[in-house]
C-alpha cells in the first residue's frame, strides 16, 4: 500500500494533538485531547507524564479513525513538544518518578540563586569579573541563569523527590524534556534521545561545542552521562506501533521543540526571518543563521534544528503568559465564558482607556528576566470596566511580543519587514491588528495554522523522502495585517506599556 501520509504529534502545554499531512504538506485531519494542569497552593505547575503518554496513544487512534485512512498509508511520525517541561523516570521500568515540572513553574528559583552565589570559579577566569558563574552559563548555553530552564528543574527533582534520588543512586535515572519521554515510551525504552533544538533549551548544552557541558552539569548536580543522546532533528530515531495499535511499526523520523518547529513550518529558513508563536506562553524567534548571535540585551541564543549534520542558530525571547492570559480571564476572573468573546469585547471597549495589564503571574521572562515580578493592572479610571480589562489583557500579549522584536532589531541591526505568526490566539482579529499597529510591521498568518506540528511533520517527511526542501516551501497562502496606526499614537501607547512594566520591576 502506498505510503502517502505523514503523522505529527504536537505535545503542548494544554494538550496533545495528532495531525495528518498529505504528500503535498496539506493538513488532512486533526484530533486533540487536553490534559490536567496540576497547580498546588504554592503555584507550582505540574503535568502527569502517564496521562500525557496515554493521551498521545489515544489521540493517534482517534485521528486514524476520524480520517478514515488505513494505518499502512502512514509513512512516518514527527514529534513537536512543549520544550522546557522537565521529566524524570526509571530507565528500568519506564515509569515516571515524579510529575513533570512545567516550563512556567519557577519553584527552582532558589537553586539558581544558590548556584549564582555559592559556586566557586577560578578568580583569574575572565567571566569572574563580568558576572561570575551566571555569565559563564550564558556564554556556554546562550541563556540567562533562570528556573525557567530544565537545568534547575532537574536539580530540584533530584534534591526534593526521594524516588528520583534513589534512581540516581541506582544509575536508573532518566532525565529529559517531553520529546525524550515520548521517544522512550513509544519505542518501548529502546531510544533515549533528544534533538538539538530541545537540548539547547535545557541550560546544560554547550551550543558552541554541541555537547552536554560537564562543568555546568556538575554545578547543577547532574551526571552528564545520564542525559539523552543528542541527534539531528530530521533522522530516524526508532520505530513505534503505538502500543500495538499499528500492526507494522512506523519510523519516528523527526523531533523538534514546538517553537523551532513553528519556525521551520513557517518557512523561516533564511537568516533574519522572524516568527512569533502564540500559545499558553509565546516564543519570538529569529533565524540567526549558521553562527550564534550572543545577546547582551536580554534575549537568548539557542539552536533551531540540526539537518544533515549541520545546525542553525536562533535568537529568541520567551514570554510566560500570552494565551494563558485569556485563560485567566475566563477561568479565574470570570470576565468571559469563551476565548472567542474577547475580540468583540475589545472592539466595543473605550478606545481612549489607558488601562494596562502586565501579566507577570509567574514572573517576567525575556527581555526582563525577573522571576519574582508580580502582575498588575495599571492606569484604570472610574470608567474602566470589564471590556476595558479584556482589551488590556489582549493588548498585553502584543506589547510583550513587541518588546522582544524591538530587542532583536537592536541586537542584530536588521529591519523586520514581516512577523510570521501562529497559534490559537492568532484567530483573534483585534489582537492581530493591534499587533501589527503597535509593532509597525506587517503580521502574516501561515498557510497551515498548526505550524509546530507542520514543522515536525516536515522534518519527518524530509527524512523519509515524502518531502523535498526545494519544493515544500514554494506555496505560501498567507493572510496579512498591515499597520495603520500613526507613529505618534504608537509611541504614546508603547511608552505607557513600558511605564507599567517599570512598576513591577522595582
């Protein structure tokens, strides 16, 4: 039977999607399942690894049945994943040793502070004069020392969970991001690996030497030899039968972090191209080419992907709360009953209202990197009401994206002519128009809404020969939003935002 479909699994913060693409790269069918967000009284955010894996199997079964295809028609599988969420499990049993620590969770803040202040380095070492151990970590990994990344999360698991401590003593400990967890489970423990994009987000991977950095691992109390093998994003990782659902196993041919997957899926394959993924949080990413750009302005440098033994670098800024702000409006504040209401409410709100929401619910990420910042609603008047707060929440997403794009322009000295966007919140026309206006740049929506999954599918399809690099990005059917706000109004609004942010940075 002809192999004419590519299967992609996109395991994200809120749920798991299975998506089917045809030989032309067009989306054929999609299914998804949510998973629980485990939040305790301290605000720690966790996920149940077994639930995520079970949902992955079920969502693929649902997809095949919904699409009405034969399993034998699927050529390969690609995986994209929420990146910094950190997992620990037993190598022998394949069972989780603790709930996964979600990327949003800052419970490991004290570990970062301890490493920053207590680790001793050679006084003659150049970085001693310019930021100490934190600067060494930044120079090697491209990232500011932060509990956002898995290094501190892995350390927290090792220090606070008895089952993890024991597994480490028994040489039975697996540590990884969600891609590694899924690879291990899908291949019945035969593959313990990750790709360059995910490895580069751990704060344990040297992005210059392209290997786990033993010095940094030692500082976090992690045995580098226990970490997964790092591979190209497009290659055969192993095979899976989805717990016996497929009679003949299919190859897993692509693995990539969701944000890098979106960059690839958007066709941002040339240096200087920029995309923003609007998910629970957001990643704003610029293709930096074959050499790393080390930012001094609050951005991070990581790897986009590995292809044919060569890596591509990115410049990136991450935001903790974007789509999650809309969830907060609905679930916590009760201001809306569904995300779709926000567009009409923002349109009806007082255009002259000066309310700003700074959604620092779990600190601020790039470019501020203040993990103890608290959220505020600032600038309200007596006439500020529900609609104005909803408008401020939507606009906070666009302001945060603009912060990062402006930093990228300053860092690289390039003009950003187009911002390629993807993710659920991009369906909100008010948000997209405001994003274009406040950035003063065309905002472009992609051919395929599921950019992260599309990127993973492309990686897999390239590896197994379904797709060709020279043709797959040729067709670009995009909807565009063109800026129309005056420069004076833009400057006034953006200055008001920066003033509001200053209030949470003190």
